[in-house]
C-alpha cells in the first residue's frame, strides 16, 4: 500500500507560482488551496509519496 506525507504551506498571493514551483521540485503535489487568515494569504495542502 502506498503511504503519503502531507504538509500545509502558506502562500502569498504575489508569489504563489514561485512557491508552488519550489515545493513541486521537491516532489510535493498540490491537493487544495484554501483562503488564509487574511486576504493576502492562501494555504496550500500538499502531498507526496512517503519514502
């Protein structure tokens, strides 16, 4: 059975692509983005196969 690890990542609206690209380079896959605590911030839920 495949096992996963998860992480939540704060995203800044003006740097979303750069932040997601950096996490993607490390093997993380975006699952969902939800609103953060203020209008300038989002929260990304990421997963990757546990090694």
